[in-house]
C-alpha cells in the first residue's frame, strides 16, 4: 500500500471509530432467514411437523391438514392463530411439538463469519422472532452467537401475536427500555419491516431483490455487508 492510500485508509478508520464510539442505536435481528438460512432444511421440517400436528390432534388426513393450514395462514397470518381461535389449541404445546430438532447442528445453514460480523456492530443487540424460545435459543447456541444478544424476544412474549403485528414490537421496546427511533430492525420480511418503519425504526432488508420499497433504509444480501452500512443507519 502506498503512502497516500495508507494515509486515506487510516483517516477513514479514525473517522469510523470516532462516530461508532458515540453510537446510540441498538439492533433488533429476526432469526430465521436473517441470522441463518432456514429455507433448505429448517422450514421444510417445521412445515411437516405442523401438518402432522393437525393430523394427530384434529383427526385429519394429510391433504385436509394442509388445506386447513393454508386457510388459517391466509386468514390469520399463522397456523397457530387459527388453531387457538377455532380449536382452543394450547400454543405452548403446539410450538413445543412443531419445533423439535434433534439434528439441528446438521440442518443449520450458517452465514460465514457471522460472529465476527456481529461483534463489529456497535450497540446492544436483540433477537425478535416469531419462533418459540426453546428453538430460538437452541439456534443461537448452535451458531455460537448467543452471548452477543441482550435478550431473545420470542413469540411467547408477544402473547402469541406474531410479527408484523405492532404489539410484539412495542412489548419488546417496553421490556428492554428501548425507543423505536433508536432501533435498527434487520429482517428478511418486508412486511415486518413496514411495521418497524411505521414505529420509527431504521430498517435493513436481507434479500436478493434488486429494488427495495420506500420503507426500507438499506437492503443487503448478506449480514457481512452490515458493518459497511453503518453510516447510512446513524
């Protein structure tokens, strides 16, 4: 590296360090398809488990269980909400039985250098997931990043009102004494980010899409790009 380039790099590093020391925002991360890729193995496993649960507890065949799940998803946004409303299903029993992963370590698709990336981000960090707490904590432990988060806010703590419902966002902020205007939401769901933006949060969309809607402040394809986006999220 020449003297001029070295000087420029040193100046940029000094400038970055100066404002990261005064960083006052916190990070709220979704879990599935944000901190890891759930599409290849995790989501298919959950889908099979949910269909099997309806077969067992409602006495349906596979086709009827799948159709009921689709109907509840379109009407309520989640299978669980339909089961609670129409069948008096215990949400804890449902979530426990549909999120069992004896081979979790093998099924996880990890983001390269995830721990190093998260450690480069200034500010407190939280996980906000529509998944149950036992699964969320197991995933974070398997990814070796559990110690980097101040809190794991799971579906139980939203009183089973999943994102994009603003109820969970507000409960998360109250529980951790956060101001939405000082939060950055990192998500793969553009609908969830719409709620975050409406509450005053900065928004980061994890996506392969080339264009982003107006309520997205930054879009990235990988969390490894987050440290380079800090200036846009101040």
